């Protein structure tokens, strides 16, 4: 048995050296295939070793059984001879005890060999490989769940900005005897609010005015007075100045939201002040020197899901 185990160790060492050489020579694209082949070689060698050990144990056990049979057969022949002997000698108690001791020893050796074989087979079974990708995915899902839980907890303790803003504007409008008139929340809301104010406060406004007409008038004014609007076209995000012509084209031909530039332009076109109520701030006024009736708007930063919004303000009756 010692010779077999010695040879097994040498074969394992030789195979390990061979595997090391194969892995070093393998390219990145061949690595997966080489690893699989190495595992197969190791499994084959292990299977071969297990088989040789098992065969040796079985042969050894058979040899023990053969020896025991010879002893028993010899005993039987002796008994027969003794029975035929003229003295007819009887089997002594000492002989029975010796026979029982031999049988018990044989049984114990058999059980011990079976236990050793089971232990070796358990040790030689390949361990189940860890699925690291599955572990990473599970860990990532746990991290995402934790982040969502923390975000939900943080959101629960945050103030309701929409509610606070609306309460502030309601109080401000009541103080000024004004009521908020809802305008459709889309990219045209500023122009629609100013159009509603023109019809409400400037009685002479033409009926053919719409948001597209106001966009065109504002863009025309910006184009004719572009030097006045260059400071407003500086993009702090990109740290670059927007092209005036490109800005005008986009404002006139799309639903791009209007803002301070368009308010200034329309206030000058209609020669009137335009005031905007803002929560938590002083009322913002444009073209205060205008001679026509003031147009009144209200600005929302948090009130609408689409983003910033303008509504029109009418007087309380």
C-alpha cells in the first residue's frame, strides 16, 4: 500500500507541473478551455487512484478471507482426523475461544477497512464550486434594496415642498386679493398665462392672438435687440454663450419653455409692467415704467411634476 500511495503522490505532482505549464502558455481566449481540461485531467487521475486503492483493499480483504478459510479447513480436517482417531479426542474450550477470537478480529478488520474507504472517498470528492457571479448579483440586489430603504426613510422626513409652496402662494394671493387661474402645464404655459392676462387686463387685444403669435413676437423682438439679451444667453453649465439665432429658432419652432428673456421682450412689446409672485421671495417685476395695465403671473417651482410652471392671476371680485 505504501508503494501505491508513493506512486500516487508522484503522479499528482507531475500532473500539477503539467497543469501549471498549460495555464502559463494559454492565451486569454484559451483560458476557459484550458481550465476545463485541467479539471478533467485531475478528475481522471483521482478516479484512477481511487480505483487502485479500492482494488488493493478488496484484494487484501480477499486474502484475509482465504487465510481464514484455510485455517477453518485445516481445523475441519483435524477434527475429522481426530474423530477417526482411535482416541476420539474432543475439542477443548481453549480451541473454541481461539476460533471466536480469530473470527471477531476478522470482522473488526473488515469494518475498519470499510470506514477508512468511506473517509477516503469523502475526502476525494470534488468540492462544489462557488458561483461567484450569482453571489455578486445577490450582494448587488441587497445593496440596491438597502439604498431604496434609506431613500424612502430620507424622503419620509423631508418637508413637502409642494405643499409649503402652495400654502405660501395662497396666503400671498389672499393678501393681494388675487386668485390663481390654472393654465395647462406644458412648454407654452408662460405664453398662455400672458395671453390670458392680455385678454383679461388689456381689453383691446386682438382675438387672433395665440401662444404661437406671442412666441413669434418675442423672438422677433429678441432678434432686433440681441445686444440687450446676450447676458441672459450665457450658459453656466457649459460656460459658453448660446448662439442667439439658434436660441430664437428653437424658441419659435418648438415648445421650449419661456423664461426671463421672453417676459422682458413681451413686456416691452405691449408696453406694460409684468409682475410675478414667487413663494418666499419678493414679487419680481419687469418693465415697471410701462404705461399699459400691469400683467400679473404666479410662478411655481415645486407645484407641478413637469417642472417649473406659470399661472395667470385674476382679481378677487
